[in-house]
């Protein structure tokens, strides 16, 4: 364990518990904002899950100004000894490992008791609001999806409450999101990247690399902070696939034996999504980026004594954090004009020297497969060039950053080596395609622990993947493919050049993390180099690899 983690563990524990030890625990009621009654058009035509767009009429209610913090949650644990999860998906290592030891108090991501509480689950959040309601006599609760979206929009009609922000330059003033500063810290401390993770990286710097102390950014027009990012927020609704049966009054959708609850917003590692976007999460899943805020019918109540004390302490923490952020140096500019030459396995990179006198060195990053995440290859490079040996038969990407004051700037435009040829018979990783449309590359949950192709709703209908294959011997082959899907789908068509060879079904495997190998027989392949094209006929499926085996 690193020294800073030891220090934090020793420092963090007594702050949460010593102040709340004993049987008589006073709840910290949330600082709330009154949300006026009104009507709005809920949903969006951008996604099936946010349709149909429909009018919702809401009564006046209150919503937490901030997400519930570790300090507030500590009162609940001290008072009830609630059995909170003891494992959490929170480790940074090419993004999150499967669940490991960690809880709401001690995890790899939180460093302040004024950050949002995470490593809980929906059940724990519900238990917290129920306890708070009982202790205070006020019916505190989780917000409904409709209340959340209405409050987040705050009367605006753009993608985000601060505008459409097409260049992604304004968001850092309003939300803790994936940005250049965070990328610099994540890469140097954890070998982790925002790039090609969800919606990518924003062209700004927000001063935070992980979850932020609440309230550090500008609020929305209703005075609410961190509505679109920082942590994903649990809401009261049982998740359903669309709004066909949505309430006109904004009441949460409920169902018996609800296994998945709706979530809204996003987190610091997912970037921010349009405020109409919806998510879903199992009620017993504990993650390092999942939290909640509190709702209440009617006007915001007056602050209790314990809340006033909390507010004062929070302000002190915010001021200290802002002082730290004020000292962050300006990041260097993007490296320009990167060129690549390749002779056999020798790759040579060159770029324009930075004109910034404070730039002290450069770093080279490698992307093992297109659309995956950059990993550091070399650092402390003093000249605007670098040579290396490539160990990949398929195309890989390289990018370069400038470094000053120990912080790196934006990545240069990626530059790729040539796509190689996959030998047949043999296995072809899904991400080795020369071109991919309608699908994205992500880390796989399959036992191979590599990458797979997916998307927001799995691989899209009409997605196309083109592979370069080198067939050693003409003959009949069996196509095997490693897939995961919760449903039976129409599968995909297989083309050799422009000629359709077959249609392969993709049958349900049990879920997106249940992988099975399926097959299609009798594909006639001629000897030589060819393009093999996969054309998806449906959505909601994932692909890990293909294999062509001689019959």
C-alpha cells in the first residue's frame, strides 16, 4: 500500500466515527433547494429508452443541493450499524476491476469526507433516506426520474443546462467530468485513461481527477450542484425500457421484485451525458462512482443546527480545495504534426517541437487497438522524435503529449500503423477490424480479459466490421464466434469481399456478461488475402472474437 493511502486510512476513519460515536446520533439533514411546480417535456427522440417524449406536471418539491456526502452517511452507519457492502467495484486499473474489498468509508477513490458517498448500493441509499425520514419526522425520499430530469433541466431546452457545448469547452465550469487535467493525473498515477471511455475527453480542465468535494462548480439555474456528473445518482424508479407507461404527475414507476433501478446523470470517469439520458443498475451493485441525493415534498425546510454545522465545515473544505486548484499550472498545448514511418517492425515517430519554453519533455502513448485506451510507452523524451519496435501484427495507434510542471497536455491526433493480415485458420479478435462502424471497443468481461465490441445498447443494428484475412488453404471452414446477449437476435451476415457467404444467428447467452461460443458451418474460402465483412442485423449483442477453423 502506498504511503498516501496509509495516511488517508489513518486520518479518514476517526473523522467519520469519533464525532458520531454513541447511541444518540443526530442526523445531518440535507441542504435543500425548493424546485417550483411546473410542466416540462420529458425525454428525447435520440434514444429508444427516452421515448415517447411526454408532458409531465410536477408539484413543488425540494431536492438536495448536493449529493449525499461520506460525512452525512457516517451518521447513518453510526446510528444503525447498517450492513453496508464490504466489497466495491472501485479499483483503477485499466478502469475498474471486478469487486474487491472496500466500502463507503475506505476505498481507492475517495479522499475526503465531503466527497459523495460511494461503494454503497441502491438498497443502502433507500435505507438511508428511510432512516432520515424516521429520525426527523420529515418524509425524505429518493427523487423520481421525472423530478430529477425536471430539476436538472431547470427550465432550459439545450442538451445540458449550460447549453449544447458542441466543442466541450464549457462543461468544466459546471461539472466534474473527464478532462485534460484528470487525464494527466490518471495516466501518471494509475496508468488509466479517459480517452475512448464512454463519451471521451473534454477540451478543458476542471481541477479534479476523481470524485470532487461537492459544490465546487457552478450550479444550474435552480441552484443545484453536480447534477450531470461527479457521481451517478440512484433514483426511486424501477427501471423500464421506455416511457410507454410513464406517469403524467412524475411519480416513480414501481414494480414487485424490482431487480434494477434507474440512475440519472453521470460520473467523473464517464464524462457527462445529455441530461435526458437514463441508466440502470442492480439494486445490490456497489460501485465506486454511484451515489445519490435526497428529495422531499414541498418547500425546502429550514436548516437544522447539525446541518448548519455541516454547511460551515463543507464551506471550509471547499475553500481549501479551491485554494489547491488555484495553484494548478496551465497545461501545455497539444503536440502538432506527428508523423509515423514504418519499416518492418521498426516504427519512427516525429513531431513539431513545442514553442512553450516551460515544456520540459514529451511522452509517447500506445493504443493497442483502435478505440481502446492509451497506455504509456515512453516518458522523459527530450527531443521531438522517438523510435520503437512494434510487436503487433494488427494496427496500433500512437499519440504524443508535451509535459510541463509535471502535467501533460492534450493528446496529439492519433497516428496508426498499417492494418495487418490475420491468418486463417486461426482466431481473430473482434477489435482487429480494419474499419468498425456502429460498434465500439471496450474491456471485456469474458475470461480472456481482453477487449470486445459493444455500444450503448450493444453492437448496433447495421454495424459493420471489416477484417483482413490471409487464408492458407482453400476449403470449407467453420466460423466460431464468442458472443454475449440477453436476447435472441437476428445475428449478422458474413461477406467475403462483396459476396455474401452466410447469415449467422446470435442466440441469447443469459446476459451481457454471460459469454458463449456459437458457430456456423460450411463457409467456402479460397486461398489468399481477402476482406471478411460482418454486417449486424440487430442490436443488443457483444462480440469478443471470431475463429475460422478448417473442416
